[in-house]
C-alpha cells in the first residue's frame, strides 16, 4: 500500500482529537510520573467489557513493550503498562529490549546495552537520538506529511518511505534493509536505499557502501524485532475483527489490545504488510472479507487465517517478501 495522503493525515489528527473530547473514553496513560518507590508503574487502559475494544489510543513517544531491564532517566520501567516519554528523556536498556511508538505505523526498537533519547514527538514530527548501542525502526505505513528521523553521532537520518532501518551508534553505522532514507551531516547529504549503509567514522562518511543483510538478521535486535512484528500483526487482526463486529473505531491510529497488553496499529483502509511480511488490516477490510486473506507475491500464493476474537484464533497472515511485494527475505 502506498503512503498515506494529507487527507488521511488529517483523519489521524481528527481521530486523536476525538479521543481527547470523548469524556466516556479517557486517554489511557499520560506523561510519566515519579512514584515514591522510584519505579514507573503506569496502569494500562481499563479492560473493556466483553465484545468491546478498549477506547485507549496510543501516541508517539509511548514505550509500548519491554523485556528485561529498561530505564527512563535512570528510573526502572515496570512491565505492567505503557508509559509516555517526554522530549529530552532518555530510555536505556541493560540486558533487555524496548519498543517505542513513533508516528502512526512506525515502531522504534532498542537493543541491549543501548540508550535512545527522545527529541520531539507528535503526529507532525518525531525525532530520537541514539546515544549508544543499537536501534531498529520498522515503518509499516509512512505518512508523507510527517518528519521522522533518527540522529546518530552528529548525523540525521531522515526516513523517506516505509521500510526497515538499522542504526548502530557504537559502530557509527546507518543501514537500510528495505526502504530509503536521507542522511545529513557536516559534510553534506546522501540518500541510501535497500542493502546500503553509511559508515560515519570512515574517511568518507557519506559514501554509500553495500551491506550484508544476513549479518544484520543474525543480530539479537533483528530477531526480537521480527518476533515483535508478528505479535503486532496478531494484535492488529484481533482488534480489527473486534471493531468490525462491535464498532467503536475512530480511524487510523494506535489502539490498545487488552489481551496482548500493548498497542497495535490499525490503518484507515485496506491492508498492508510489514517489512517482515506480516499483515496489518483495517476493520472495514476484515469485516468485508470475514477474516480470511489471500496474497500473491512473486512465487508465493496462499490463504492465511487470522483471528483471536469471538472464538476465532490464528497466528496472523504472513506473506513472503517485504511489504507483500516480490522482494526477497
């Protein structure tokens, strides 16, 4: 699916405003506060009544999921619910991982022994700086009207389209596994695409070099990100089916899934595929096709059964190739 138009971006903003103005549907988690026990412990949105999806809507900068030891501004995070980072705050991992929501349809994932600092967050602009370690950005649906960027060692990597991007502050490397980004630093600007990288510490930091995606795919952060992408897809189809059956959907955005205990993304219409090949569906598409999907991608064709609501269960629909296209894995 192509990137969202300005009209759809306006719909995203309207949906977010609708949540804020609906008294019976409060926002689930506000800015983080400092409890007396020095541990963040923000309760998740209230569990909905049977047959109804939660009204909670996520926002850029929200820490959506963690594993292991993760802190924000040196205070431990609890796994009991999502929290929202404020600009200037830094998230650090010890032996763990963290997933942060960016602009709608984009996930930032942080590897072990890493630190990411949020610079700005919002529908129009979300920027973060990788201080140390590794991070990966999965952009499942790209909003052309937004500014989505990751800063690494003085360079700014502006994401230009949907795809999968790898950042390593220790090696001072910026890699594109799929998609396109534009990197700006003191020496100028350079655009790189699929299977290309920039080595910022080299004599020619803006020289595009080939990268070996198989080496990246062997890294723990890639493996974890692929598993998270699958889980996000499973939550998406469960939410989409629930909204299709019972209503209450406000348009594209991040929606809380009480069964998975994290936010997933629901597009405004149709469906698309993550860079890992997992499907994301809108409630209207699920309602129209009844929970079954058909794909034909290169040499791959098949049906996938998706579910998790009203007695219908499944593992999500997986298609070979990035974005459901004829690309290679």
